[in-house]
């Protein structure tokens, strides 16, 4: 019963729970005793009955205080007042001639069971057993003294004895369970730490592979496809940027300093998507931008950075594989998400036929976006172009209340529009993509 809690909280938490349960049981017993005394008041009311009612009420008030503040003085006061209350209650009930034949009745056990449920101050099982034992002895001594002054014969009180043994058994079992659970706690904590380390390693690997593809592999492909002679201005700028990225010490941090400073401040012009489009334009790609550009300001810095890198990879794929030099970027948003669609009217491809060694869309786009809780949907077929829809949740503080369905974004590329109209709404797939 202690598994799942930190070791330093197990002892106090379980002890508090057992004490609270015993206090409530004691309050119920006192309520039953009070009701019994009031019911017996149909007989001629004596001063002893009035004093007994006052003692029961005082005992209940002390027990309520003890449930809130578990201190030694309150515990001792409750034990003493409980012993007096037990004596008065037993004397008042059994002192009525001809009403009760013997002392071994459940009614007589009510204040005694409440006294056993003292709970007491302290957090250990042995401390709880000690306080309950003292309460049991006080209750039996007070009841025995009261019975000796009445004509009713004294018989063993089975109800009080069973209640005491049950409570002591629960406390001892709790102490034994703590000792057993204490050995399991380090293993649980180690398992949690190992799982967190595994998640961090996986996240590191995903970001490292994506960055390697964004930089080194893309530049190698660009150099291999370049014409003999001096490097073009766009290719030279791309190589310089790649070298600068790899030389920085924070190249694998979640958000670099420039992105954290810029994102969300000036909207579109400071977004990572704008910088990604600007870089691909330097390499010769003509990009048409439509939609709600300022919606990108609602992304947090990390999402802004990763979305920009994913869009850049989509545009690089247009340059490398589509066979054309034009593309369109459509930006849209609703109350909870920001979406960017990259469309081209190039040669297209069948996603199911791509080899497992093609890492572009799989690592640099799909896994990058899905790692942040977003989604990627790809529509493509040979001869009909390619459309990639990237969707990311906005920062919680930037979320807008839903305002009805969002109108679809305008797509300026006629070929891409035809492609989307012909292909049924596909679900995202985890198969390899170029």
C-alpha cells in the first residue's frame, strides 16, 4: 500500500490516513452513545445523565480537535476525558434498575471503542499501537470501576476486545508493509529515471538526425548537383550557414537564442518560417505566400523554430526532387492550431514506394513535427505534384476560443488544387518518405 509514493512521504501519509479513519469511527461511536443517552432520558432524568451528555460532547469536541492537531497534550486530554466519560456513561446506563441484565452489550462498548480510536500524535505504527493500548486500558479500567458500583454482573466485553485487536493488527500490518515497500521504492525511482533518460535519448537522436539531414546531407546533395565552376551565390550562402550552425555550441538545444528573442515579437518577419522561405529563395526557388501570416506569432519559440526547419526541408525537397522552381506556402490557423501547407506542381511521388534510406520527410519533417504534438499529412502522386500539411498546437496562452469551422486556405497552385480534389482525404502514414 506504500508503492507509488516517495519514501519520505509514505510514513506520514499512511499514518495520517489511518488516524483520520479511526477518528471518524470514534466520532460515530460517540454519536451513538449520545443518542442512546438521549433515548434513555425518557426515564426520570438524573444529574448523572446530564453530566454524561456533557462529557460525551466534550469528548467528541476533543476528538475533532485531535483529528486536526495531532499533539501529545490533546492526546492525553482526550484519554483522561474519555476515561471519565466511559465511567459516567457506564454508570448512568447500567445504574437503571431492571433495564440491562449484563455489561457485555454493544451499547456499553460505544465510548470504550471511541477511546481506543485515539490515533495519537506521531507517525510510526508502534506509536499508534501504544496510544491505542493506553486508550484500551483506560476504557476497561473506567468501565470495570463503574460496573462494580452497579448490581449488573461484569462480563468480558467482546466488542471492545475485537475492535482493539483489529486496530492493532491494521497498524502492525501497515508497519510491515512499509518495511517491504521501502525496499521497492529505489527500484521504482530507478525505473522512472531510466524511462526519462530513454525519452531524452530518443529526443536527442531525433533532433540530431533531423539537423544532420537539414545541414550536411542537403548541402552535399546540392554540391553534387551543382554545375562545374564557381559556386552560385545561393549555394555559397547555404554552405556558410550550415558551417555556422554546426560550429555553434547550442546546435542541439531546443531553442536557440536568436529564435527565442525573435519569435512572437514582430510576427511574420521574425518567424522561422519566413527565414526558411528567404533561404530557399536565395537558392533559386520562387515561393508564393498566402494566408494568415501573423498566425505564426502564436507559436512558442521551440515550435516556431521546428516548424521553420520543417518548412525549409519541404521547400528543399521541391528544389531537389520536384523538377520545378516554384512552390506555394499557405498559412492558416484556428482556435487551437497553426497550419502551414507547402504545395508544388512537380513530378510527385508514391510515398509507399520510397526507400527506407530516404530521410527527408520522415526525419526532418514528420518526426520533427510529431515530437511537438503536431501532425503531418502528405498528398502526392506521380505527375500531380505534392502537398504537405504541417499542423502544430499553439501555445496555451495564445489559444483562441473556437469560433466555428475554419475556411480552407486558398491554394494558388492550380495543379496542386486538382491533385487535392482527386485524392480522397488520406490519413498520415509512418512509411518512409523522400
